[in-house]
């Protein structure tokens, strides 16, 4: 088991029991992390790595597989696009000094024409099963990863080549018919300017090793909050509808046009029309008819990127009217605190729903720039005009509902106690808010008010508090057909006869029974305990489990059997997929099935092509479409790096989002004595999230980690004259934050191509509200976005660390960059990212105000199921 | 004027059980995170007060550069939570015991004629010592009102329990002896004398059990000295008992008896003290516990005082004024001994 | 507040429900402990113990430092320059990070119990050691009598407190809170005899894997003759003193007779001294 970019034991201790059980049974655990954590203490091998260099490490593993012929030949041959030939004109970063072919400099984006597969006259992809064609994916992989040698890994990541070899040997041996290996990751890999490509690297590695869709294999995202998976599914992402359907944009004039854009002709997504129509039926009921496009017009359209950092910049420009915050403490957990507060101060109103008083609701008086005793140009809380409404929220034990865990299993919970005082659940708040709005607009005939009036809103309310029934909501999500509750998403139609709040969840209320409430499972039983809760889709526990059987449908080995083809199975004895899990494949599709030419939907997927969600049913070693920053992962330095890119001149990932504004300065000069150290951030077991519901308000947790501190190596302590337990001031270009320090051998300076790199570790979960404190470390961060999903890069920035308490409490959000640029021109280190200059945030209102042009960025973010937050 | 000025300040009203009260940390603020208005406090530790331990934990100064292993290993056994009352009781109780024994001896030997000054003052000292000692002992209890729980059970494995019974018997006997022993009624006086003799017998364990008690703990400094502490304490008690009597003028034969006893006791005290240090040399940490720091300083003081008391007692047959001086020094030496021993603790533990 | 008051048992009683003798305890396997402190918090939560105050000690991740009247389960963190067999750390010099979730050992020969003058400390029908809060008068004897430094007197409450092995939960046939909360079953709760077998198996397993330094602490009577078997015993990855456990703990009452004997000798001397003094006093006449 390879744990990389996750502190499994500390952040997921309950899940880690299974890792410990596996280890007791003989599984080897390798932990790759910038610091030796409690996870490392429970691992067989710890490999220290420089933050932000995981693509180089995983690339090294891929190279190891390729040069030592460690890949699982039969799996790769049959189940991946390794043999596909890529279009003429494809060029790799080594040839273009760090870019793939197709970079359009003026637009700061890639044209993906040269990434596509070569097709013959009939449109079939050209393949070379011998892997000898110079442009076949396998050849490109070999070429691309050839430079990721142990020595190169050492020069980039600071990993000793011998240690790398041992790790590579151990992990790549977990492959083949009898063995599998899994990779666990979390936000240590995602919160980077290359977050998506970090995970993509793992995809390439695991496909090569044949570790996908098989028991004991996989790439496991250890998802965050108890219900973050459920939140993503249904969803809280600004650009998605439930079930990962893309939201319509302003260009999607009608339903047909929208479906044309988002549905794929082959593979799973061919069913999109049925899902979309059923979703609209769930939302609008009888009002949704074929004639009115199922009320498609009632739905809001995306006009740009409305993700949080974009909005954050817009707020700072005064372009946002108000903000509602529920169940999140952005002041602490989101990056660049002073920029946020400067934006909040320009809002007219803010609504906060939370369990306790949090920094976000107190932004007008908490935050370093309010300090009265420092300088005259500090801010007086009396001058803050934003009106803040704080609503008490009911906690999880005070309401019923479900949690969806990291394995997509919905687990229902009942209400244990009645919420105190005025505290109410989210459901209550939303329901009664909508009910009041409907009252207000009841007599309106104005078209713009119709969405409010047309929506179905008939949930039962129960009990003394008029609590809407969560069961009703689940039933709506689970879906109805003419004959009552649906049992499988296969029953969804695009003709308006079915409804479902999320196609993924159809079946959770089959036969009117709440399957999420089921609690039958035998611990230690082989298989998937299918009666414990309910996993979407279709109660499948292991996605792509068709790959657990060989092309002929037999388990790769007895020990690794999950599902298999039973010749005489099925109701009519015509053969069926059977086994320990719900098959992730058409149940009656024989391994020998070959699609007719021109077949559509899943009919176009052959019986030995396990990856049903892909248009060609194959595991994508090469990604032709869907990524903005390259068809293969390749190493770039973090935006704020301490070393030059060893591979080519292109320093940073090209297609990232960045905001070049005075209140968001970037430090982009390696070998700069002003900010010589790398900072990475993380959690502690004893703290949770922003700390507001755990350590800072619960004294039993507070006493365990009572104060903000950072962790440094004894060598760094010596270098800077820092004493264990003393005060230090951490400085970035955005802020200076004082904290205590823990000097520990668990951090180690790394040798990176002749440089000594010191990593500083900082748990980010402190703030100024509550009983224990310290400044919120995210004050130090910048806003900058990953190319595909705009995730912030908070796991690798540059800082300085000096002994003593803070001297100047300056903040970039109010004071601009905290240090002048060094003398002379800072080296131009790379091509520009997709910048969003001041006043342009993808928010139409702001663009209007500034009289700017429409944003060049298309608003289609590629959030994938399983992206971690 | 900003909008802010027109708005009333945020008013936080906290009706019982309200969310705002929770938010303001009004309950749960006692470090237990339980809203007492919503939940019953019935856990075992529900009555304990929060935050009372802060000062007890390792703090920054000693943290720098020490490894955790070193740091924590100092804490294998706990320091005693006894305060000054306990060593003071040890001294007072020991003094009382020895005085009672001397008084009983004098009674049997028929010293002091009709006046019986030694017998009587011995009994009074015994009674006074018990009274003061008991107050000290009770004062040190965490729950003084439950002092009598000491006599709830008979637990021979516990010197503290045995000692409590001894103290109870000794105190009763001393009281009876002190009161009835002066009665004009012959029968009552007889009862008083029997009580006096009983107190004399119980005075022996009174003088010594505290040494056994300390030796029967897991504190390395005491446990390693378990064969010496009873001897030291008996000698010290004898010196103090004699010392208390030396403060009171009596007949020459009584004074002589007390003086001879005092000389013997003090010589024994000094000898035991030296022998103990010598014996503990095998375990240097333990020897150091008695030799260094405040314990060491007190021990030295005790030895000097006792030696002074010995010298004074020796000359007191010639120089009368030296007699009360010897008594005072003897008492002081005994107190110093108990406080020294109480202070002795081994840092890096392990028994 | 109501506290169950068990009666004094000198031997194991029969389980009131099943009629079978129950001897329960913990086997704490530090080799699978992940240092998550769930046990420490669960103990506080169940027993409604208050926090110990907020102060950063800068001693690894340990900010509660030791067992006390308000911390009955404590997780220790040991960063040291020694390797654990089979683990590769790549941190330059050898290194390892050990964790231990410590609590009262519920000793077979319990110093605290035998020295308690009030009978507040008793052995329960589960063969555990329990302080009865309604009896304890805070004399503090137990504090200095525990060879492991477990039990402590609360400064304001005045009484002595320590792990009860969740006596109230045992009564309801529930697993103690700490063991229940432990995600990795590092704290295994159960019948003592079973736990001892389990410990032997686990030890053999680790030895087979080359973790030669693994050892049991207090699992069997003869391991620690000074206390005999601990009812909460450990699997350790180094010598006990590394974990701040005494290498050779002795329940002090084992040697109490030495004290009584030397006292008797001294008292004999004192009695003789009295006699001599009295006689010489008489002679003076
Ligand atoms: N106790 C506790 N548990 C939690 C949470 C909590 O707040 N407290 N939060 C929950 C949430 S919301 C989430 S998202 C998850 C997150 O779970 P995790 O991702 O496991 O948690 P983190 O501690 O943020 O970071 C993971 C590790 O990444 C390492 N790291 C940092 N930079 C790099 C890098 O560049 N490369 C590599 N390889 N490693 C790096 C850090 O040192 C850290 O050990 O945890 C969940 N569980
Ligand atoms: N530097 C750095 N920054 C990070 C990260 C990092 O690794 N490094 N991790 C990031 C990640 S992955 C995450 S998920 C975020 C976490 O950041 P947040 O989500 O902001 O953190 P939480 O403290 O979990 O916030 C949840 C809030 O919801 C409240 N709450 C709990 N239950 C309910 C409820 O039922 N209803 C309502 N209305 N409120 C409720 C809690 O009281 C709490 O204040 O932090 C992010 N920030
Ligand atoms: S906090 Fe909840 S979700 Fe996270 S590990 Fe603990 S039990 Fe699991
Ligand atoms: S460990 Fe200490 S407190 Fe616990 S039973 Fe043993 S002697 Fe008593
Ligand atoms: S403090 Fe309480 S439990 Fe401890 S010995 Fe005294 S009476 Fe017994
Ligand atoms: S058994 Fe109960 S009292 Fe003892 S440590 Fe565990 S939770 Fe605390
Ligand atoms: S709960 Fe278990 S794993 Fe966690 S610290 Fe306690 S003993 Fe260790
Ligand atoms: Mo998260």
C-alpha cells in the first residue's frame, strides 16, 4: 500500500484500522510525505519528499515499471489505450522545453488537436498491439518518462536513489494476477497547482500495474469531511448538477442544445438525456413537460467561473452584494485571509449558519489588521458596513439524514437529540425559506419568478419544529416511475415518465425502503457487505470491477476474485456477471460481445472493455480530451518554488489560473534569500477543519494541541537560532504570523540538486475565536488555481522563518506586498498562467462595472467524482 | 455616519439551554463540554474542577532539546501530594509517642516521687501531641470531614491504616491517662495509670510507624531506605520526646533519666543517619536524594541540630541552662529530620 | 451524582449474570497504536473529566504529559534515535516514534489498594482496582504507593482518582470507553486469560518478523514479580523505561514487613533505652 499525500492515520484514523489490519497480515505500507507523521510511524517505509514534486516521484515509479518491464501485460494489453496511436504532430515537453504541442501562447491555453488519437477512415482509433509504433501511447510513455530516473527523482524530490529503488521495487511488485497494490491519497496531492495531474500520474501507474477495478487495488481518495462525498454528489460544486451532470452555461439556449453538448455518443454518458430529464421532473414535477423543455429554462445558467477564489477576488473588488456561508469557516480554512476580509468588508450583508461563533462571522472585528495599537492606517471595526446575520445551525446528531463516505456508501443516521434553542437544520432552513419565498411570490405572473413557483416543494413537515422529512428528500433523490420508487437507474427515461433527484442515487429507496439505513454486514466476510448502507451507483462497492476478471471473464486469480462471468447465470441461463460485488458492467454482457459498427451508448462497449464511463471502455493511460494542462502528467515546480525546474525551462504548470493583483503578490524567484524555505500545511488528529467545531471549542481536544505551532528540523532550528517551544515569526509575501515551534527530527532537510531544502510543517487549523488560539495560518497563502479544477495551492509555498514574535502585523490584503521586489529584474521563469487581472474575476457584474471584455475562460470545470476536498 | 453606528451592538442574550450560550462558552466552559442544562452530569469524574493541573505539567524551559523519553521518565512515580502538615505530624506524633513511653517507664520505675513530674508531663505532652498531630493530619486530608474513614476498615497491609488505629488508641489512652491520672479518686487514678501504661506501649509504634509508612511507598527515595527510615524515625522521635521533657524542670532523678535517654537517642539518631547514607551509597540516585538540594540541606541541618542537642544534653548535668537548650535543639532536629526525609525524592525513577 | 459502590472482594467474584468468574483487563499493543488519542478523549468524555488546561509543552505531540486525577488515559509520544526493526525511515540517523496509551494497570498486587487506609480502594468483582469516591478521604497514601505513578489526588476536589476500568460500563456489560473508541484495537479489552494468549501469539508473530525488540510487559505473573500480573498489560517495542514505565515495579507492601521488622528492632532498642534511663534515674537517688 502506497500512501502518498495523505496523513491517513491522523486524518482518517477510523479508516486506518483496516490499513493496520492489513499490515498485521503482512501488507507493506510505504508512506511518501514531506514529514514523518503518525502515518509514517505505522508504515514499513517512510520516504521524505519535497512538497510539490510528486509527479516526479510517481513518474519515477512509472519509469521503473517501464524500464524493468514490471507492467501487468495482459491487463495493459486488453484494458488500456496503451496501443492507441496518437496524431501526427504530437510533441512532448522534452522537445518543447516543458510544453506539450498545441500551446496557444496568446490565449494561454492548449489546442488539443495533436493530442487526439489517429483514426482510420471508419473513425476507428488506430492501434498498435505490438507497442512499437513511435506514436503509440506506450512508446510515448516510454519516451516521456525516460528522464524520470532515480537520479532525476533525487534531484527534484530530494529522495535518496537507493531509497527510491527500494520503494519502487516493493510497490511495483504488488501487481499481476495474484497480487494487487493500492494507492491512498488525499489533499497532500490535490492542493497543488498540479493537483489533477498528481492524481493522473497515479492513474497511469495503477493502470500499468493492473491495479484498477480489482480487490486490494485502486486509487483511493481519502475524502475529507464526514459527508464531503455526499456534498459533491448532490452537489455543492458551483458548476455541477446532481450526479456530476455539468450545469448549463449561458450558451445552452435550449435542452436539446445542452444535451447535444454534454452527452457523449458512446459509453455511459450516452444516457445523459434520461438523467437530465428525470432530474428536471424531480425538481419541477407536473410543471415540467416535453413542450416546455421540462422547465429547462427555469434553471440558472453559468456565466463564468464562480468558484470561491474567483468570488474572493470579486468581493475584494466590491463586485459582490452579499454572501451566505453555511457549514464552512472560510476565514480560517480558505486561503489568503486578509484578501477575504477586505472583500467581506465590501459586502452589504453576510449570512452565516454555524454551530458556534466563528471567525467568518466575526471578520469585522477579528483579524490582524484591526489591531488598534499598530499604525494609524489600521481598520476600525466601527467602519465596517457589512451587516452580519448569524443563524444557529443544528449539528449532525440533532437531525436525521445521511453521510456518504469515501467509498460512496450512504449511511443513514437518526436524530439523537432535539436542537437547542433556535438552532435548526439546513433542511429546515432551506425548506422554510423556500416556503416563505413562495408565499411572497404566490401571486406573481412574472416569468422570472416562475422557478420559485414551479418547483415541487411538498415535503412533509413533522414534529414540534416543523422539520421537513429527510426521508421524503431521499425518496425524491432516489426517484419515481409510473409504478412508484425506482430500483435502478436503468429505468430512467428521457420522456418525462420518470423522475430522480440524482441518477447516481436511483435505487437507494427501491421498493420504498431506505437502503441507506441497512446495517447488515459480517466483518471479515469476503466480498462487499452489500447490505451495509447503500453505495451509489447501484450499490456498487468497487468501480470498474469488470477489470477484476480477465478478458474472458475469469477472475485473474482465485484469491483476487471479485466478479466473474457465469456462462449459465442470469434469469434465463444465458450467462451473467456474478460475484461478491454488484457488477459494474451490463450484467448479461458476455465477454465475447463485440459492438456493431455505429453502436451508441454502452452498446458500443465490448464485453472485455471494463471502463464503462469512458467512450471507448478503456483505461486512459493517455488522455486526449478533458485536461487543460497536458495529456500526460509532467513535473512542474510549485508556483512558489525554491529550485528551478530540473527538467526544462518551463518552471510552472502552464494553464493554471492566477490573479496578478497588488493584494495577492506571488513570490516567484527561486534561490531567493528573502523566502528560502518551503511551507506545507496539514491537519492533526486532535484538530478538525477550521477548528471551530473541534479543538477551539471542545476543551477535551483543545488541551491536546493547545496552540498554533509549526514543526521544523533540528538543522533548521540551528540555522536560524530557534529554540524548541519558543516563538517564531513566519513570513510570506502576504502576511507575517507568529507561532510556537516544535523542533523535531521528524522533519529533515533534503538535498535537491546541490541545494539544501528546508521544509516547514504547519497545521492550518487555528484562529482567533474560541478558547485556544493563534492566527489562522492561511493568512500566509495566496490565491492561485490549478488548471482544471481551480483548487488552491496551499501545500507548497515559500516562506521565511525567524525567531521571536511578530514585529509588523502587515497584511497584503490591506498593505500590498510585504516586501519590495529584489533589486534587478526577477527572472522570467515561465509562460504566464491564465491571469485574471484586477477587476476581472469571471463575474459578469464586475466585468460590466469595469467595462472589460467577456472572460476568455470557458466555464467548464472538470470536476470528477472522487476529486478530494 | 456609517451604517454601523445606527445599528445596535450585537446583543447576546443567553436563555438557558440556548445555542448562543453554547457559542459564548457559557457552559462547557468548565472544561467538560457538557451542557448541564441538557445533559445529566453523572460520569465518574463529573465533580472534578477544570484547569487545576496546568502548573503541574512540564513546561517550556525544561523542554528545549531534551528528548521526550528523558523528560517523561522523570515521572515514573508521582511526587507525594503531602504538604507541611504531614512531616510536622510525623515529628509531633513521634515526640508524643516517645514522651508517653518515657512517662510509662517513669511510672513503672517509680521516678519523681509524689510529684510524678515526668509521668505527668509525659502524659500531657502525649495528649497535646496527639491533639495537635491529629489536627495536622486531618488538615492534610483532601476531605477532612471524612477523617474517620481511616477507621472504617482494618487493613494490616497499610501502615497508614495501622498507624491510624495506633493513633486512635494512643490518643484515647493518653487522654484517659492525662485526665484520670491526676484524679484524687484512687480507682480512677488506677485506670489512668493503666491507660498511661497502655499509651506507653502504643507510644512505641507511634514513634516508629511513620517510618514504616514512608518505607512502604513506591517513592524510590523512601522505598530504598525502608529498613532505615523506621530506625531513624524512632531515634528522632525519642530525641524529640526527650527534648520536650527537657523543657520542663523536674526532680534530679527524673532529669537524669531523661538526659540519659536523650543522649542515647541522639547518638542513635546520628549513627542511624550516617549508617543510612552509607547503606544507600549502592543506589547513588537515592543517596543523592538525601544528600543534594533542599532535602540535603535540611538533612545537614537536622544532623547539626541533633548533634547540638546531644552536646547540650551531655553538658546539661553540669550546666543547668543547657537543659532547655538541648530540648529545643532536639525538637528542632527531629522536625528537620522529618522535613528532610519528606523532601527527598529521586528524579529519574524506577523502584 | 450516584456512584456504584462495589463491595470489597479479595478474590474474583462470579459474574452476577452468567455466574461465571470474570477477570477482565486490557492488552495494549503499542505496535499497532497510531497515537490518535481517541482513547484519551473517550475516557474524558465518558467519565466527564475536565480538561487539564491549555499549554503547549513542545514535547512531541504530548500536551497532557502524564496520568493524573483528571487524565486517566494518557497517550505518550517518544521520539528517539533508535530504529524499530523492519522500519525504514530515511531520516538520516536511525529514528522512530513510539506511542503508548497508558492507564492504571489494575495490578494483581496493587500498591495503591493495599496501602489505602480507608478501604476506598477495592478490588471489584471484575478483579479490577477501583476507588470509591464516597469513601476516599484524600489522605494521599495511594499517590505515593503506586509504582507506576498512576493515581493522583485532585488539588481542589481533594480525593484520589484514576481509571476505573469503566466500572459503570462493565456493570452494563459494555466495553470500557477507551477500548471502544480505539480504532486499531490497540487497546484490546476482554477476559484476561484470552488476552494473555492473544498477547503471546502477537509477540511470537512480531518475533517471527524479526522485531526482536518486541516484549510483553506485565502479561504474566512472573514478568513483574513485584506486582505480579498486570490486568492492563502491554506489548512494548523497547525497554519499559523508554516508555516511562518502571523496569522492576514493586508493590511496596511486598516489603512492608521489612519496615515493621526494623521498626520493631528500633523500638526494642528504645524500650531498652527507656529501661536503662529509668534505672539510672533511680540509681541517682
Ligand atoms: N483529525 C482530522 N481529520 C480530518 C480532518 C481534520 O481536519 N482533522 N479533515 C478532513 C478533511 S476535510 C480532509 S480533506 C482530509 C484530508 O486528509 P489528508 O490529506 O490525509 O490530510 P492533510 O493533513 O491535509 O495532508 C496530508 C499529508 O500531505 C502531506 N503533504 C503536504 N504536501 C505534500 C506534497 O507535496 N506531497 C506529498 N506527497 N505529501 C504532502 C502533509 O505533510 C500531510 O501529512 O482529512 C479529513 N480528516
Ligand atoms: N492551508 C490549508 N488550508 C486548508 C486545507 C489544508 O490542507 N491546508 N484543507 C482544506 C480542506 S480539504 C477543507 S475541507 C477545509 C475545511 O474547512 P471548513 O469546512 O471551513 O472547516 P470546518 O471547521 O470543518 O467547517 C465547518 C463549519 O461548519 C460548522 N458545522 C458543522 N456541522 C454543521 C451543520 O450541520 N450545519 C451548519 N450550518 N454548520 C455546521 C462547524 O461548526 C464549522 O464551523 O479547509 C481547507 N483549508
Ligand atoms: S472523525 Fe468521524 S469520519 Fe473522521 S475518522 Fe473519526 S469517525 Fe471517521
Ligand atoms: S497501577 Fe497503580 S493505581 Fe493502578 S492498580 Fe496498580 S498500583 Fe494501583
Ligand atoms: S487518597 Fe483515598 S484512595 Fe488514596 S489511599 Fe487515601 S483514602 Fe485511599
Ligand atoms: S477503562 Fe474507562 S476509566 Fe479507564 S482509561 Fe479506559 S475509559 Fe478511562
Ligand atoms: S485510541 Fe488506540 S490507536 Fe488511538 S492512541 Fe489510543 S490506543 Fe493508540
Ligand atoms: Mo477537506
